C-alpha cells in the first residue's frame, strides 16, 4: 500500500470532519471516495491508520473517526 494512498484516505477523513466535530464515517465509503474499489485495500489502510494512532473505530460498525490529535488543527 502506497503512502500516497494512505495520505489520500486520511485527508478525505479530515475533510469530513467539520469544525473539529467528531463524526464516525463509513470506512468503505471513504475508500470509494478516493477511488478504491477493493474492500481489502480499504481494510489494510484502516489497519495501518489504527495501528499508527491516527483514527479510532466503532467496534460495532465499519466506521472510523480521526483521533483527537489529528483533529487538533481543524
């Protein structure tokens, strides 16, 4: 997985965070928004971002949000 694709994914999630408000967004919808058609690719990106502490996830749904540290500048 390229760093560029991971960066695009994270940027798209940041764009969906309005006025620093926390919102959970569907992981696959964000993947589609940046041109990913394979759910496995999206799962891999989400796994990397979770591991690196950039996002939190809703364990009951396929939804994620930026962590507090990543929302700070928005």
